[in-house]
């Protein structure tokens, strides 16, 4: 199998840049961007990409960007806004999940959508469990070291997310060994996004500080 690392890196950089610019522009724009990205996670739960011969799902990358967006809300607009963004994304997920479920019950959707619905449920469970803990850790991190601690906290919580999501989404559908490989590669992919986000974090922090000094 051919590695798609360059393509995924370009996609990650594009999404990181888009989310960072949204955070610099305004809170509503960042919130809208994050909500849209989160609804993409379950829709891209089945498509896979290959990293050095190992496959994982595309949704992992989008979930990593969502966590990055929440960290930007915390960094740029404060803890209260970050927790409020969690509730907004949760509401958007419920709307989409409820719509898909009702359409399937009405037999409007093909049975082939059964797996995406399960993946959506797994995304919902992992989001509800992981994101509040992620935001709590950001709340307790020393403010003066937040730029350095955000990537570390993110990588740890991405591991927790993979440990929750992949068994919920694929248990019984994949052999345990394949599911473990899928989860590990997914976590490493999300951790790579966290590393790629560091220059964007630094840029946003510095430009925000410069703007605050200029307006003082």
C-alpha cells in the first residue's frame, strides 16, 4: 500500500491554518468552524488513509483539529467560552445524529448507513468523555506555561480518545489485533497533528499579545 503521509500532512496544515485564522478573527467564526469539523468526524469514520503501510480513519484528523480548536478558545477567549463551545458542538452532534437515526428508522436511508451511525455514536461517547476532561486539564494548567502544556495535554487526551472510540466503533467488526493497530495509528496521527499545531499556537499567541499591547 502507498503511504498518504504528504496528503494528510497538507490536509492537517490546511485545517490548522483555517482554525487558527478563525480564532484570530472572532469567537463566533471559530465556534462555527469547530462545529462543522466535528460533524465531519463521524462522516469520515469509515474512509481510511495509509501511514507507512498502516491504515487508520480520516475522522481522526478532523477530531484532532476539533481538540485544537477548543484549546484555541481556551487560550484566546478564556475557559468560560471554551466550555460553552463544548456545549455548542455537543448540540450540533445531537442534531445530526438524531436526523440520521430518524431517517434510518423511516427507511429513507440505505442499510449501508448502519456502520456510520455506529461510528457517530462512538464519536459522541468519546467526545462526551474526553473533551470535559481535556478542558478541565487546560483549566488547571499554569497560564504562563499554557502554550507549552497544550500540545502535551492534547497528545495524552488523544490517546484516551482512541482508547474509547475505536472499541466502541469497531468491536466485533475487526479482529482485536487489527483494531489495536487501527487505534494506535489513529492516536499517532492525532499526536502528529498536535505537534504540527505548535507553530500555529505560537503565532496566534504572539500576534494576540502584540495587538493587546498596541491597543493598551
